[in-house]
């Protein structure tokens, strides 16, 4: 082979073929503890009545954890259904061998997408009579019933039939021969806000509206149709929100969306964000660090350069606000977080070396750094932190 820069001829056969076996932990990576997911599902299920089903919400690649790993362990913990956002996510999960019912929580509105949904044994969320007609025609074409969930809007103003229209159109929908209504559901907009147990709160009003709609359509108690309303926060509020199934994301991954939570509910974070130290340098007092010179050392400082940045999904607005863990000790991140790297003040540490592993999220020893902390400091929500991690970070399953 010829080197393109120098035109020298190389025989690469003499070099070991490391590319064949790329080290996933070479730079920065996410460790996923499947057993934590399994334990969380088991624990959360103890809050449900015996017949109440648990849908594991694994959209956005399992909140950034790896949807297949999360699904497998959630099923081991007792999840009986899975929820994804898109057709592509559903097809990927089906083709990876997952057998449980999968509901697409986003909206499919073209015949083409609904055919793909049907062929891949996925259930769509239906929010209009027009979509019911399409599904019924598809069912007819294949001589089968198309299984789907109907969604009603109770205050989120996103997907779902309008309440009054739903009551008017339900009889018509029931009369379609090639549709099988597997579920009727709605979604809570504010259950993670405080004071949602107040009878006048948005969440309680949504629950009442949902109950009223169900009453109006005279759902037979013995009906097989699954009624569901609660996300993690709704589920943790109380049993009035449980109905036949709960759809749980955040708390299954190990984080409570509620500020106040039962002391005996011990959720285990399943995600650990780790990084290698790529370089170490010593700077004098008065030296600026990173873009914009926002940080200037006030003493002789030892810096570790970590191989992770905002292109990996660490929010840049956390610059100078977070700590990084190494063997039970916290070290402050300093200067602007750059696209691929960030600096940490490790002054006083003789243990941290080039090639050492540091922890950005998760625990090392007794200390833990949570995405909830990052979310607060970054003025966002933990869901966004988890979903922001890019594919450049390999997901490594550890158990
Ligand atoms: C329709 C629906 N149900 C359930 C969930 C799960 O929510 P959480 O992660 O708060 O449990 C989501 C997540 O956004 C959702 O969109």
C-alpha cells in the first residue's frame, strides 16, 4: 500500500490488525446495566395491582441506553408490552427478535406507513376516524384484523381524538370489521409537577376527563380493551391512575420524576457515562483554559484532558458547572466544554494518569452523579439529558 502523504510504499501486513477488534472503551462510552432495568421494573410492578400490565417505554433508543438491551431486561423484570415513538424504532426492535406487543406512540398517517406497521406486527396509535378507515381497509385487504390503540386528548393537545368527537365516533369505530381495538389511552401533561395530588391540578382534571369519556362510551367492564393513562409520574402518584396498564420510561431507567418519593422505592440508575483521560498538563497560576478564556487558573493547576465534548451529547452550557468522579473523589470541570474534549482540575491527585477512566454520570465508590443534577444545572429535564447522547458513544452492556 502507498502512503498518500509521502508516497512511501508500506507493507501493513507487518502491523497487528487492531481495527478488527476496536476497543469500545478507547475514548468515551456509556455502560448500561441491564440488571438495574430488570430490578427497577420488578420494584415498580410491586406498586401495581396484580392484573395491571407494565409497558416499558423504550423510544429514542431506550432513552439513550440501547432499546434492545432495555427491552430484554424490562421483559425479564415483567414488562408485558413495549412502547416506541417511530415506525423505524418498532421495526428495528421486532427484527431484533422481540416478541412482546409493541405500540407506536407517535402518529402514522399514510397508508404506506400503516401497512408497514401492520406487516411488522406493530400497533399504531390512532387519533382520527380517517386513520381508522385506512387501518380497516388494510385489514380488509389482508383478510385480517388490524390491532391498534385509540388515543384521546384530555389536556395535552398533542395526539388524540378530541373528547366530544371521540364519543360521537366511537360507535362507528367499533363497527369496523377489520379493526381490533386493543387499547384506549390518554397522556398526562403535568404529572411530574408539584402538587398534582391537589384535586384541582391539571393531572387530576385530566384523570377525571378520561374517566368521563370512558363512562360516556359505555365500555363494558369485561371488555378486553386495555385502558391506560399513566407515565412514570402518574404511576407513582397513586393507583387511581393505573387502570389496566401503565407506560413507564424515566423511573424504569432509575430516576424518579417526582421531587417527593416514597423512601422505600430504591431505583437504580442503569446508565454510566465514562471517559478516558487522554492527556495531562500542568499550568501556572493566571493561565486561561479553553475557548473564550472563561476560566483562568488562580494557582498552579494540574489539568486532565478528557475525550468527551458536546458532540457526544454533554451540554455545553454545563461548562464549569459539573464535577467528574474518580475513585470516590469529585474533580471540577473547568473552562468551556469543547466539541470533543473537556478539561478537569485534578490538582493534588497522583492517582489519575493518562488512560485512567473517570465517571461523568453514575457512581464510583459511594458518590453518584445523576442526570437529574445535570438537568437542573443545564435548565432542562432529565429526559433530554438522557436522549442527547450521540451514537459516537458506544453503548457497552455490563452485568
Ligand atoms: C405517550 C407516552 N407515554 C409514556 C411515556 C413515558 O414517560 P416517562 O418517561 O415520564 O415515564 C412517554 C414519554 O414521553 C410518552 O410520550
